[in-house]
C-alpha cells in the first residue's frame, strides 16, 4: 500500500548482455515491454521511479520501477481518497 492506495509494482531494465545500455535504449525497451503486456491506464499510474546501479562489469545500468493502482487486490485494505 502506498499513501492510501492499493498498488502493485514492477521494475524493467535492459538485459545485462544488451549491447546498447543507453538511456534511449532503456526507454525503448520499457515501451516495448509495456506494449507487449496488458496496458496500464494513465488513471491507474501512481509513480514511476528510476535508479542506476553499477554492474559487475563496471557499467551503469538503469531500471524503471512502475507503481500502479490495484483495486482488485483481495488482501489490500480500502484506499482512501487522496483529495
């Protein structure tokens, strides 16, 4: 639960063996992955985070974490209004 919202999250990064580890390649990868899965409505978006991590090969890799509303969660407590 995040600030009164029932939510789920997932992270997407480039594969470690991807030749292009640029931010542009990461954005394209995220867009492609989101297009493959069930689309998340803009109304359900809660937050998008970004972080970088230094890999074993001394290359920085970025990861996006996407947090979205999960009103169907049977175990979550009711969400309160943010307003």
